[in-house]
C-alpha cells in the first residue's frame, strides 16, 4: 500500500465509525482502494524493470562495441551506432501500441534517440565540419526530429517531451557540422529556439485548457523548463563568460520556473493536476538546496548563516505554502531543505555554546508549532 492509499483507508475507517457509510459500502471502498494501489505498484514495477532493461541494453551495446570497435574505422563506427539507434527506436515505437509495453517503449525510444544522436556526434572524427560528409551528417541530424516528432505527438503524451529535449541536441549537431557558426553563436540559437518553443507551448495550453487536443503539451512545456537549466548554465559559462557568477542566471531561471508552477496551481486551467504540480515544486526546491549553497558560499562568499537564511528561509516559506494547499511531497522536501543548511551551520559552528542554544531553541519552536497544528486539527474535528 502507498501512503495515499493508507490515507484513504484511514478516511474510510473514520466514515464507517462515524456512521457516514455502512459496513457494505466500506468493504467495497476498501476493495477498490486495494485494487487501485495494486495497479499503481504494477506500473511502478513496469517502469523500474523497463529502466533496468534500458541500462542492460546499453551495457550490451558497450560490450559489443568494445569487441567490434577496433575492427572498424570511424565512419563504420558511426554507421553502426546509427543503425543500432534506429533499430532500438523502431522497436520501441512498434511495441508502444500495447498499454502494458508502454514503459519499455518509452525507454527504448529514448535510448534509440540517444544512440542516434551519439552517432551524429561521433561522426565528426570521420568527416570534418563543413565537408560534404559533415554537411550531410548535419542535415540528417536536423531531419531526424522533424520526421519523428510529429508522429510522437499523435501517439502519446510522453515522447513529445523527450523529442523536444533531444531535438535541441540534434539541432546543435546540425549547426556545428553544417554551418560556420561559432560555439557561442550556436548556444544563442539554441536559446532562441527554446524560448520560441516555450512560448508556442504556452499559447497552445491557453487555447486548449482541457488538454483534449494536445494532451502532450504540458509535459513538453515542463521539459522545456528543465532544458532551460542546461542552456542557461551553458550560456552563462560560454557566451557570457560568467564562470564565477554563473549561478545567478540559474537562480533567476529557477525563480521563473517556481512562479510559473505556482501560477499553474492557482490560475491554471482545471485540467492541471495540482498534486502533480506540487511534486514539480518539490523538485525545484531540491534544486534550490544546491543552488542556494552555491549562491551563498561561492557567489556571495558569505558565512554559513547566509546559507541558513537563503536555503532555510526558502524551506520555511515552502513548508508554510505546502501546508496551506496540502502538498505533502513539498512539505517533506521543505523539511529536508531546512535540515541541510541547519546541519551545515551547526557543523561549521561546532563546539560553540551559542550554536547549541540556537539549535535547541529551534527544536523547541518546531515542537511547539507541531503541537499547535495538532490542536487545531483536534478542535476542527470536534
């Protein structure tokens, strides 16, 4: 049983004890919860097995290439990688029609796209940039997402997001192999394409709030936001030359992602799953733990107290928000985000009596708040 299923079962017990439902209805409800929980467990096991299968497939490919690699030249190696990638991709598409094979299909298609992209990148050793072979490779790299993505958008809601992320890689290979653009210019082009794609997805979501015509659009938009972290970091380190201050653009992008997610919770279309968005916020808070430490200790060169203020303060705000809207995953992440900087501060100030007193006072405050919250629940129940 999952935690959500346990919570539902507890609610059924309360309803039965309070006389809101009879014994027969309670028994049927428990059976339905058990069946739904079992289905969720099976889906999780499917994805875990499919992920393990994808890893084993990559290991098998590595063993094969380790055997065959010395026998081939660079051009032949590129063709072998591309052929394997196309084969794995085609097999994944083939089995994707059956519901029970979808987890394996997603992993196989993603692995196939990765192998195909790797083949285009590796081909640079066989055909130099702007040579006939290099231009041909670049054009093929550009053609791959153009041909494959529309079909994915008609079939399911997951693979279009993968194609969006992979498509940026294929586009980068095309710009590198078939155009005279510099590395910095390529990064700027990718930034512009991502912004245009994100705006197009926002417009599509606004026109289709129910998600009936384009159910894949939300997943693709979330993937665009995640891909933005990679491109923002690349832009900061590359074209902008912000080696020591690269964290600031990442902080800004994280703030944009948080703002958009909160907007989706409160102002977004009814079709959006609020609990799903709560998990997105939890992942963003995890990212802030890392970025907050880097911002406080590296960019600002501050003391541990600054880390506690930035990361711990965000954790307190996130916990209060999560408690008000009922996001359990965000509450758990907020607790972790508070403990980590507090632990770091305590270790750095180890042996100081003031640190011990501050920690004890903080623990007492947390216990008091826990008691207040519990009292409110009891009074509300009464």
